[in-house]
């Protein structure tokens, strides 16, 4: 169970329930509760001394920490669902959900629940019976530095080496390894510094993934003379997502495929390395979308509209919305909320890269590691080294927009491995296997509803009926395939908001 504290001001003083002190994650070389800038590392912490609560988090707000400030009370936990009271009818944050159902992640400090907020990056929260006070600096979004391409690449190589050197393992460890760039860079640098893992481990993913991730990772491990193991994904994507959604605080639609991998790491290694931040900061996975939709501060509504159209569900989401939710979670509300967030990144060297880092990375991608992962493990995140992030965030837009920046750094630092490609170059597999997988998902969803969640069929917003109706007409298989995970999420959310467990 994740730590939680609830403070309630009464006539007789403050009643404290739960954990009066908690230190979650790993602060590197400093006290997470000390005054001044946050130390290196990804963490959240609080302490209650009987008169005053003090809570702080890491520089990027990567480690989840949520608070609920009601009249005369404060509740704090890394699990936002722990802030819901048993049997409570919880009000939803409709602006936040209008964005989430289209993009698949929350913005800023939004959550699905109106009363619950994520703690902002590098924040200091204090609470006394007089109420809460939160101090948080503005997002560090530096403008472009005066660098040549060579200087930008060399700076990345050297600062990454320094970041890993600050995080060398003090014990034997297992390294999660994919077929992508981020974990490859971590592995090659650890080996260069004489600290290889005892085992590299990869996890297969759900269809339509072609399996290239594990194959490329195995080839790299073999080159380095390291043992490698590939884990099977969870047997049922539906059941994995049913577990992962609430375990990640209803904060993302991603992460379910990592359950097998994280369970293996929890059993076998007290030290991990994670590549979180590498993609968004260095070689953005959405670079094609960014090229087609350049950031234009004079037309943020137009940009926001295009991002919503290209989001996880795009226009398909309208099939799941009824008369009530079509108003509460309208595209207009999503547009207004997204424009406000995009405006915060206008001065960044790479505005859309900054937007995705502070929102998708922080509020969605990081949850697999820091919500589903082991709170007792030391999890090193070298891409989030402060000096390295400062450098990467100031690399001029023109050096990142071609989508080769990380490749250049890897080839320069480790030329002997330049010939080994990446899993992203292998196309996804479609056809009968994928069709069968999606039909199995739908069958399990319907079966679970019939046997365990009859309220899902009778639900206020008729999500399940609308999902089945989306299976009619041209494009039905692709439409239902995209909508099934969101439909499950909305069914679970409706139960939680009504005070029922899922």
C-alpha cells in the first residue's frame, strides 16, 4: 500500500491519520526536504511535525504526488485514488478529461478528479490549520543556446557520460533493455564505464507490435557478451489494463504491457535504470507530427485543433460520448485547455518538444516506472540529470526537427555499434493475429461486465453500448480497436466517481 497522510483541523487540534513521514523514490546526494533547489533524483517526500506539514518533490515533478485540500483538511499521497473517500460521489474535472480522452494524458497538474491535483514540479507544499501554501517556480523552458550542431551533439555525449558517472551502481543489477535508443545509450555507457549489468531483460508487447524490440535488444546484448532474457507480455491485454489503470491513478492509458517486466524487476533487482525523458528531450517519438504541425504562437488554437485531431483517439472518441459527456467533455473545452498549456512553452527552444516532455513524459510515460514500479527500488534516470536536461532543452529547434539527433550522438560515442538498427524501423504486424487479439479483448470486456460489473452495462453514460454501436459501418475494426482501452478507462472512472471499487 502506498503512503498516505490526512490532516484534519479540529477544535482540539489537528488529527493526523496515516504516515506522518514518507520519502518515496530516490534523491541523489541531498535531502529531499531541505530548503533550496531540489537535489538530483526522482522523488517525493513529506513530514508532519505536529504543527506543520512540509512536502517537496523532484525538479521535474516526475515522481507522482497528489494532494487534496478541503476546508480544514489536507490529504497527500502518490496515489490519487487514495484521496477519494469511501463511498464518496466524486466530482470529475471535465476540462481535464476533455483533453485526456483525445490525447491520452493529462496536462499540467490536472487529474480526472476536480478536488485532486498533482503537485507541480519542484514544489514546496506547506500546510497548517490555516490552510495550504504551495510555492513552485515557473517551468524552466530555456530559449535556444548559441551552439553549432557539433557542439550540441558533443555536449549531449559528455553530459550523458557525467550523468551516468553520478549514478554508477553500488550493487549487481538487471537492466531493462528495449530495441530503442534510450536504454541502448544507458547500457553502452554503463559498459564503457566498467559497470555492465548481470542481465539485460526485455518484454514483448501486445499486438500489433512486431516483436522487434526484444530481437534488437538481444542482438545488442550478444554483441556486448551479456546475458539477455525476453519476458512474455501479460496474457490478457484487457486484464492488464484493468489492473494498470487504477494502479496508475487513472492518469494514463499506457503502461499495461510493462506489468510482467516490472514484476520481474521487483523480484530480482533492487536497482534499475530507466530511460524516461530521453525520447521527448532528444529524438521525439512524435517528430513527424511536430514537423507537420509547427509551433506558431500566433495560431495556438489552430495548432491545438490539429493536435487533438491527431491524438490517441482523434475523432473516433465521439462514438463513446453521449448527450451529457458530449457537452462536458467537448472538443471546445479540450481546445481551450490545450491552448493554455501550449502557451506556457512559447519561449522554449523546441516548444512542442517542451510541451510533450512536461506533459506526456511527466504525467503519463513516467507512471509505468514510478506508479507501477517498486517504491523501494533505487531507480536511476540519467536523462533527467539536471545539467543534461538544461543542455538538451536549449538545443536549437533546427538540430532536433530532422529526428536524427540521438542517432548522431550514439554513432559518435559508440561507432562500433552504429550498424545495429532500431526496432522502430520495423513495421507493425496487422492481419488475423491482430484481429483475434482485439476480439479477445472485447470478449473479455463483455464477460467481465456480465459476471463482475453489471453496473457497467447499465452505466449512466452507456459507454459499453456505444462501443458496440461503433462496431457498425466502414472502418469499424480499427475504430473499435482504438476505442476499447478508452472505453474500459471510462467504465472504471464512472465506478470510482460513484464511490464503487473497480
